[in-house]
C-alpha cells in the first residue's frame, strides 16, 4: 500500500494542530438533530444515550485510537482494512463510508434549513413545508463547502472550528435556559424510573440505531492523518477531549430540552430550536432565538464541510493506490487539494437531494436519507472492528498507543462494537411508524443502499481489469 506523507511534495501539507483536530472531532461528532430526535422519544432516550456511548462510541474510539497510532496513513479505515484483509475489503470499506455521505449531506442540510427559518421568525417559518426551499438550501450549502475544501484545509478549517462553536454553544444555551425554566416553572416532562426505562417495542427500538450512529465521527480526522502535525500524539489527545464534550452535549442537552417541552410537542428536525424558543418566551429572552438559530445553521454547515474534507481523502488515497481512475489521486495544481474527489462527491450529493425528495414529504425524505446514511456508514465500522481484531497479530511500533489491557481487551471491545453495529444496521432498515408509504420507504432504503454497494463492486472490478491489461509498447 502506498504510504502517504503530508510533508511530501505534491501532497496536502500538514496544517492541522491539536485544537484544529479537537474542534474537527466536535463539529463532526456532535449532531444537534440527534438531540432533538432523542428528546422527542422521551426520557427513556437518556439511558439509550448512555448505552450507545458505552457500547459503540468507546469501542469505536478505542479502535480508532490504536489503529491510527499503529498506521497513521491517509485514508483512515480504508488503509487499515486494506492492510488487514486485502484490496477488495479495503476498497469496499472506503467506498461505503464515502458513499454514506451522499445521503448525509442532504439530511444535514435539511436539518440546517429547518433551523435557519427561526432566524426570520414566523414569516420565514411558513417555508417549513416547502420542498423547493430545502432543496435550494442544500444546493447552496454544497456549493459553499465544496469551494472552501477545494481552496484547502488551511482556510476550510476555520469553517470547521466556527462550526464546532455552532454545535456546543447552542447546547450550552439550552442547558442554562432549561435549568432556569425548571427552577422557576418546574419540568415540562415527568422524570421517573418507569419513564426513563426504555420500552422494548419495535417502534421504540428503531431510533436506537440513530442514537448509536450519532456517536460516529471519531474516525473522521484519521482520514487526514497525512495533514495532521504529529498524528500519533495529536489524534489520541484530541479524541479524548472531544469525546467528553460530545457525550455531555448529547446526554445533558436531551435532558434540558425535556425540561422545557414534553416529548409529544418536540419535532425531530427542529426540536432544539423549539425548546429554546419556548424557554425564551417564558424567560423573556426572545432576542436570543435568531442568534442561536444562526449558530446552529453555521454549525451544520461546518459539519458538512468537515465530512466532505475527511471523506474526500478516501478516493484520493484509493486513486493513489490505482483502484480508482488516477485523476482521484491528483491534487489541484494551485491549492494542493483532492479537487476531483471533492467535486464528484458534491455533484452526487446534489443528485441525492432529488432522489431523497422524490415521492415523499420533507419529513419522509429526511427519514429515508438518515436510514440510508446509517446503513452505509455502519458497514465500514464492521471492517474497523474486524481490522482491530486481525491486526493484533502484528507487532506494534514502540511509540504506538494500544488499547489498555492489550490484545484480550482489544478483541473484547471490538466484539462489543461489532454486535452493536450489526444490530444498528438491522434496525435502520425498518421504516418509522408514521411513514405514510412504508413499502416505498423500505424500497428506497434497501434499494439505494444496494445500488451504492453494487456500483462500488463494479468500479473495483473495472479497476482490476484495467490493471491486468498489458502495457502498450512504447514508440
């Protein structure tokens, strides 16, 4: 495998420092839409958050910590899987993660758009049922983040850093306001042991996959290891710092929303802004609503830009390894960025805006995109946990960071993450209870996921066929 060094000529430079990486983990790890989704499900989601943190985030973070320390190569999980299992598994892991962001971008832009409407008050919120508004907002967002990422991380990282503030500041605001509302007016939601016990009903279990998926993101910076200064030390420190903030935002932020609003009144798209608006009305702080809405919008633009930056490094590394057309492994002559991968992913993301919206409502489109993103993004995590197990047989470098406890603990943690991941994939295939056309939703989720994987297999087969052709004789 081609080892990629970010300090080498004609390769992206190392520009990411510790706080850049920590904020990158926060902006790609905290998804405010999941806080609203969890709050809408009721107090039982608090224990689900804790379970997802223990059963998915910690195993994934430990796997990323060791694998990125053992092999700090550009391409992240693609490089680890290829080293552990060979070309095709590595390609499939990278392909699935890369394509999972095609439905992710429209989904996160739909969420950003629903919150952006709060900036303009009641007049703007009349656009909440307009598919055209959501589509054009997504197109504009895609164009913005594509342009910044083509210019390079040296400049695009500032959108990521600002976006991280747009993630944790709104959560801090809703926590403070929730505590004030609770102290003055009491809690809008009844918290008890019975209410906080998750119900083992299928319709309640479907969203568990979403909460586990919410804790993904700790793998993102490792895709850009060649662009991080001292990645063996920087990534683990940033991972621990960001992980603490992410877990706090999810768990305490969900409780804060429930202090302000009962679950039945919380919208899964705009629940955070609903809670802030309701609390602002009770406290007389209406001036804060548009400011927080703007922060949330910036936060989600930063998250989308971060994922575009991370995932574009997968086809870049695959292009260098000649399993994609060589153009994917080339850098922009002026900015030194993998511009071909960025432009291709942006264009396909725009196509998915149309595909997700076809024949359904805004909420229905959002649910389909989320389910697709969960399935295709979880498949690479299966390879990550399997790679952690497989690579235990290789000796580690003296300065590599290992899972505490060595090989037995690493294997046990990988098995726990593997079971959680496979269960989440199964749950993500089921349509939500309020979906008006369940067969269409299931067909979209499974069909489009199968199409993505099938295209990946065809691309890989074509690349192998090209590599077996004899070279043309020179003149």
